[in-house]
């Protein structure tokens, strides 16, 4: 018998136990292949149509209808990605992607995500991985002074930050905290009674409406406030709506102001809105999902004017800070309210660290219990680029958008449909909706670039957003050239 109490034969038998797992050396080999594939993809991304050209159902039809009974070689998986999956990809990382708002990845962000996947921690509690929690707290604190946000959002004060998946989740959490504060935490026990009323502008993101539905407040209790000629919320209209609701026996409890609306990048007058909210004891949430990153540059920090009066704030590094999706930074001025609104403590989650009160358990700052190690990729991005590097690329994107706006203004056939404060240009042909729709459809079908539309003053408006990681001046110049060429081909001008 061996010292461990087992015979050599028994030890040998155990080493031969059957396993279908990928061995470390196999992982190393295939991991290199995947990284090589991604690097090659980025080097050739401009060779693909930006907008996928497949028909509905085409990708599924090319794949087996049932799962394989036996495992397949890893090379076969990567081959199918290249031949069957890639045709169905709309290339968000193409420098010719100008649609929606970007989801701009970067090398350090991708590698940080890879490490997060490899460690695969579940960071619901400080105890389940202290580094997951403490790094997140640190990185969110870093960004407070970097963006010119008020100190009350620091973890060392009464508030703090947490990484959500998207701004939609941040808005929902803000509404739930506001709801509980307004009802003295009774609505969690008894449900809503139909008296709570929320407010946002008619140009706000649809996630506000969805969050109001999910929170049980009811869509009929969301007031969409009129906007001015710049598509920003009218403070006087907000004040009038609040006063009217109070007179009707309702309870105004939540306002969402937007810094950079999706349709036109309009900036709501947060200082005036904040004053109204303070006067009435209403929770103010500021959604700066797209534009918040611009505040890394001192010259754009004016967009955060008035945020000192906000109860909560969010922005998305996954939109314009080169941190791959998903990553939203959500801040609150009073973390106790958020935690009390969202905390449920079953016996199996109790532990000495949490009970000590000396740690943060981020499970109480979000809707789901489980959470990923998202801060790792954000930490990598901040350290690799530094604030200086991020500022350089943000300034360049804004410069290119302003240049594109100048080209639009210099051509009598086009017009700007909204102001251009940062990196989104809203424009249109003067010849009407049909012409603009045909122009956009033709350009998107070509695969040369991809951009999307909205409606402003009930007219189709084309949107060109400069924010993809690798977009440079030649890409914007080519976009303008292709717009002019396609317009001429369609005889729109």
C-alpha cells in the first residue's frame, strides 16, 4: 500500500477516469486560435457589409435542428463561426458603424472580459470574492472626479457607485428606490396604490416607460413633458405638471432628466429641473448613458451642470469609453435607501462579513442576485488608456462630428435637424420623408456604412453618430461621399 493508503493500481485507475472536459493544454491551444481569430477579425472588419444582409431565418436554417449527441473538434466550431455565424453579424465594431449609439469595444476591454470569464466568480456578496467587490468600488470612485461628478457619489460618503448591465437597469433601480422613499417603504410590502406619478421628457429613452411598468407604477402615471426647440425638457412645463398632479391628490415621486437623448443628443436643463425636484421632495435621476463619457474632457464637463442636485446618475462606458458591452455605471447619493429598497436576506446568504457592516454586498444594489466581475474590464481600459488617452479619442470623435455637421450646413440640399453639442449629427434632405427613407435604405443595403433614423418634429431625420472605437477622419469623409453619391444615384437631389 502507498502512504496515502491506496495501491499503485488504484491510483492508475483514477488517473484514467473518463472526462469530456477541455484540458489546460487544449484550452491554451484553442485559446490562442480564438484570440488570433478576433485579431484577424478586427484587421478585416471593413471588408464585411456593416449591416448584415441575411434574410430572417437564414442563419438558423444553416445550422442543425438538434444538438449534437457526440462532441465535435474545436476547429469545427470556429469554422462554423466563420462560415455560418459571421454572415449574420451586424458589425458594431466596424469604423463605418454610425447607427444608434455605439457599443465600442477595445483590446484591453476584451482581454479584461476574458480574464473575468476565466475567473468566473459570482460576486453577489463581498465574501464570495472580495476583489470583485472592492475593485468595483474603487473604479467607480475613480470615475467620480474624472467626470466632475459631486463627491456625494463616492463610496466614502453617503452614496456610492455600482456597475449595472445597462442604463435601463439603472433607471429601474432608481425608480424602485424613489418609490420606496416616497411611500416610507410601504409599497414593497403592500404594492402601489395608483397615486404615485413620474415625469420625464417626451424625448426620453423608452426604458423609462418600461421601468415604470415593471415597478408597478403604471404607464398612465408617467407624464411625458414637452420639450423646447432644442428638444430639451421645459422646466416650466414640468413644474406645472407637478402642481396639477398635487392638486389632484396624486403624489409626484420621480423625475428622469436626460443628458444626451437618444433621438437628438438633447441635454435637459438639469439645474432648473433639480431645483424643482428639491422644492417638491422628488427623486431626480439623471440618465447620461451616451454623453456622460464626454465629461472626461474639462471642456465638455458643462453637461453635468446641476447633477449636484441629483439623487442618482448613470452613464455607459460600453457606449463611448471603449469598454465592451455590458457596463453601466450607476451612482446614488444615499445608498441606504437603495439597499433598503432592494434587499432580501434569506438564511443561506447570511455571513459574518456582511453582518459586520464593514463591507458592500452589491446584490442589494441591483435586481438579480448574481453578478459578474465587470469591473475588471473597466479597470483594464482605464489603466491601459489613462484619462489622457480616453480624452484624446473623445475629442477626436467630437471634432469629426462637428466637421460632418459643417459639411451638411454648407450644402443647400441638406439641413441640420437639431443642434450638435457632441458627437451625434441629426440631418435630412430638404425634399421630404420619402427621399430620406430611400437614401438611408440604399446606403444600408450597400454595406458600406450603417446609420439609423428618428423622427423630429414628426419628420424623418437621419442620425450619424461618431463614436466607434476605430472611426477616423477618412471614415467620416467616406460616409459623406457615399451619402452624396447615393443621393445622386437615386435622383433625390
